[in-house]
């Protein structure tokens, strides 16, 4: 054996029966077979782990590849929402047929955009339960609670979005103050 081979596989060396008269050649060969079997099993396990890791990374890469694009698209969705909110239902009913047609087109485009985002795993962050979650929501102000408990979401200023199980953008919300009569705490010293 060459010196390199002996360094790479020290357990694969066979005892020389001439130098070691007490060594049983069958026992030595059985030990070598067991050692090689162990190496083979370890190599197979490592290959399986690498395959699983690569599969997981591939799935994540495909699921989150559209993240930058989705961030840009949710900004467009915000603009559609603002455009629709600018025309209250009362004004819409009294508007010209052409204006109603434009608003209907904006609504249809907004629905189509939201459906396309949803197909790629982008979903709005839920604010329905009214409970503030710092992992999903960004509090931008404390306001009077309007009958809601302290720390509850009072109003959603900007919708938040998830992509898969990751936060794409937090929802910007206002939360109820602890005490409606208390003045805001001055943090400047």
C-alpha cells in the first residue's frame, strides 16, 4: 500500500501475519469488512442528508424567489386600494357612467392583482382578531381605544403581507392607548 492510502484508511490495514503470529487472519478480515460496511452506511446516510437538504433549499428558493417582485406588487395593490377608498359609495352612485366604468375597471384590476399575488403565495396579514402582534404588525401610533382594550388594533393604516410563512411587509396599525385620559409619555429627557 502507498503511504497516502494508509493515511486515508488506517482501519483498512491488514495485519502482517509474519510480524503478528497471534493475529487471526479471519478475525482481521472480518474486522475490515465490518469497518468497510460502517463506512458505506455512513456514506449512504450522508448522501441522503445532502439530497434532503438540497430538496428543501430548492423548494424554499422557488417559493421565495418572487419576494422582491412581490414587494413591488404590494405597493401597487396599496395604490389601487387608496384609489378605491378615495371615492366613497355615495359619490360613486351619483357619478357619471364613465366614472363608474373607470372605478369598476380599477376594482377589477385590483381583484386580478390580488388573485395573482395569492397564486404565488402572497397573502394579506390578518388583523381581523384585533390583537396586536409585533411579529406581524408595526404600531405607528397609540390612539384612543374607542371601546377597545389597551394594545388592541384600532385601525389598519397599510395592509401587511406574508409570502409563504415569512413576513413580506408588516401591517402598519394604530393601537389603543392604555388610558384614554392620560397624556402620551414624553420620552425626551
